[in-house]
């Protein structure tokens, strides 16, 4: 419990100045001390209150069309993610989550930028991948 509290504190301290990243910091660390199937709902519930504040503060900068495309395509793909979660053992899910976080971190650290607005097909792909990942890390489908 102490380790989990320290991990949540570290993720919160990181989120404070950047306004994002709580889940990407907290989830892999919490998965070290508890099953991902338990860590995911905890992370989700902890980040909701701060997410509301972020949306309020950033509302004028949100591209509503982009957000709707990603959301609409992400919602139905949560189901395949749930199915993936039901198939993958907790240890393997931890490794997958860690690998995705590391890959994403390295891409961002390398300074990769699209250099243009994303196309609709790219937004659909991002939404679908997001839905799958949300389902795969989210709900307690098995013990």
C-alpha cells in the first residue's frame, strides 16, 4: 500500500506542472504492486477530477471535430480491448503496458511531430487504438 501511495503521489506531482500524464506514470508503476486489472480502475477514478479541470481550462483550444472523431471510433473498440484483457495473463499485460509506455516516451523524446493536422483516417486509427487500450487496461473481466 505504501508503494502504491508513493507511486500515485509521484504521478500527481508530475501531472501538476504538465497538466497531463498521470495515467501514463501511475499505471505502469501501480502494475508492479497490484494486478493491472485492479490498478486500471483506480487510476481512472483518480484522474477524473483533475481531467475535468483541464477540460475547463483548455476548452478554447480543443478541436471538437478531432475529439469527436477519436471518441466515436474509440468507444466501440473498447470491447475488443476487454476481450484482449480476458485472454492475456496479468504478468504479460504488465509487460505490454510497460512496452507501450516506453515506446511512446521514446517517440516523444525524439521530438517526433506530424507537422500538419491529422487526417480523418489517422484520427480514426488513433481512436480505435485508444479504445482497444482503454478496454485492455480497464475493466475486471477476470480474477
